[in-house]
């Protein structure tokens, strides 16, 4: 003999026998639909992340080639800073973004601990380099706007001065310091 449980919903008593039962064939169909939705989501996500990665690579290569090929773009320091930023972003796109896409699509890290540590190291190193390049470009733009003599003296010859070389070395040392500190304590 089956006993009925009484459930109170919104002040009314409802017996569990009155609840609609889902036929097993409908449950299987719902499972198939769910699997199809998950597969479609993974496929679309993979394609979008791959497209973003490839677009980033191609765009940065175009920037570097344009500056290398066109003589007029090699006249001032700002374009060298932009080319340097393109190299840093190219490294992000080549070393960090594909592994991040694998991590996002699989919702875990299936590639082993050593590659995970390398990926995190590349992420910190390349993203820090990109951020430092943005800082350099921002400083260059700020000085170009606020100092009249800076814009007149800024040329390729400026890159040979000690000031520019010192700033470049400072940027490299700061990036190396951040990278080694995080890698050591990781």
C-alpha cells in the first residue's frame, strides 16, 4: 500500500501522487538536447577564442611589418614604442591566449603541472611587458603634449641617447624583477 505525502505549496495541500510524472523517453530526449547544447557551446566558444587569438596575431604582425617597411613610420620614437608593444602583444597572443582558451573551454587544466607553471609564467611576463609598454607610450604622449621642446627633439636620434636607453633598461629590469619574483614564490 502506497502512502501519500502532503506538501504545502502556497497555502494549499498537494499530494505527491498528483505531481506529473515525466516519461523515460522524454528524459532521454532532454538529456540529448542538453548534451547537444553543451557541445554547441563548447564549439562556438572554441571558435570565438581561436578567432580572437588569430586576429590578435595577424593584427600585431601587420603593425610590425608596416613600421618596418614604411620609412616614414620609422622617423619618431613613438612608432618604435608601438612596434615594441606589438611584439609584446604578439607574445601574449602566441604563448598565453591559446593555453588560456584550452583552460576556458575544458573548464580545467588538462595539460599537466609543468605546462601550467610555464603558462602562468608566460602570462605574467608577457602581460607585464605589454603593460609597461603602454606606460611608456602614455609617458611619451604626455611629454609630447606638455613639453613643447620634447616634440621637436623627439626623433630616432633620441633612441641613441642615454635617457632613452636608460628607460628601456629600466623597463626590462622591472619586467625581469616582477617575473622572477612571481616565479620564485609560485
